[in-house]
């Protein structure tokens, strides 16, 4: 059975890597569709209708619970978007299925006012991991702008007797498959990043998915989990209060978001660098004028001193990047995550 699953994992990961190679063409086709428009999506609206956009409140769907890093980033940029376009911006949490419920809702939206604040996996390998989901990140979503990035931090529960990063890693390694870790869902950066880390650090802890990172943190503090690979902005308050123990961050060098803690490189775990990011995306066939206006507004908002400060405080490194730059990051992360899927034989049957 394991051999069969590994073969399936290798096949879908190879598809992911192939997808990354053709992604530029797919994005180009999406852009062409956006410019020509389709009646089914409302994208063939008269120029005057698009020019008057927005004509109603803007919805930002988040695929994770309130208090998650994606939710926080959405709520930080929402007031700026409301001021820029003169309409209310409503953040709605549609948690579940590793964020794919919200992403699918965005992909099917036809009102020109529904968008999503999404992470790496929602916009890259979600369809490769779970072929049964209805949307394809490359063909059914339109990249708009990057908001921010963050490394992940390996944290362990207070059950670890270790005092140093190396001792915490040794504890996890010695637990073998009796150890466990939590993530906000299968295929999320927290899951794929931890699987990459396991391969580099010779660990075999078992994965337990949760609806979101806040629930993972609660389980860690309650003793139901041994470890997690989580955004520093969410876990550092609990580390500093003594409720969790920090090990290291997944950036190549120390992160300005957690300067007191070593990188994985510093504790001799090589090749496990990975970032989580937050980005604004819309449905396919979104008129190019709306893409351009939203992209420019989002980049401007993230560059504002007040917003940058709030993102940093929340644990995000502000990364104002327009639609073109975001497309490039999607291609890069599709290759990265596809490689992890291939290496670890990950797939989702549902």
C-alpha cells in the first residue's frame, strides 16, 4: 500500500513540476481571457461598468479562521482598500480543506467584487495535492499582488526536556513516529515545510491537520501536539510567555521577525528554507483594468509606513509586489512545493 501511495505521490509531484514549467503560458492565457472577457464571469461588462468599478462592497475571503496569519494580513490591508476605492471592504472567513473552500469560492465568483487573501499552497499545488477539488490555481485564479512573507518557526511543546535548539531537535528525532506535529491543513506551507524539515533532520513525527494555526497553537500548549512549524508572529508571544519553546526559523539567516532565534542553517539543518506568503487574488477572467487598479492600490497600501509597521508587528515582512511579480513567485513555489510532494510522496485522496 505504501509503495502504491508513493507512486501516486511521485506522479502528482511530477505533474506539479510540469505545471510550473507551463505556468507562464497559462497565466498569459488568463490575461488574454481577462482582456477579452466572458459573459459567464461578467468580464464582458461594458467599459463604462468596469470604469465605474467598484459599485458595491468588496469581499475578501480568507480560507482560515479568525486570528490566522492570512486573516490578520487581510484585515490590515482592508481599510486601505476601502479608502482607495470608496467602498466598504468586508473580510469573510471561509475556513476548511486547507484553504481550498475559500479559494474555490473566489474562482467561481462572477460579481467582480469577490477576491481572496491566499497563501502559497492555495495558489500553487492545491489541485495537484487534491485532484478532486473543483478549482485549478493556475487556470482559475488571477494573481493580483503580494502582501507579505514570513519564515516559519519550529516550536515544540513544553514536554521537551531540551534547553537548546539542538536538544529540542534530538528530542523530536528520538520520539520517532510516536511524535506528532500540527499544521493548518494538508498541503499548507506548515505541512509541506515540516515534511521538508523532517527529511533534512531525519525525523519521523506524524502529521495532524487542524483548521488553522490558532488551533495548532492551542493543541501545542495543551499537550496534544509535540511540535509545529508556524509563523513567528503567532507563536512568539507564547514562546516569550513560557508556554512554548522555540527552536529555529526556516529562513537562510536569522529573520528580522525573530532576531533572537537561530536559523535552521545555524543548527546544521541544511536545505529546509521555506517561506509562507500572503497574496491577493481574484477569479479567472477578471478584467485587466480591475487587476491593474487593485494591484497598484495593494502595492501602494503595503508600502505605507503605518501598514508596514502593522504587518511587521503581526509577523509579516511587507513584500509589496505587483501581479507580474506574484506570477513569478507562484511559478517558483510550484516547483519548490512540487519537489517536496515528490520527495515525501504526499497526496490527498479526498
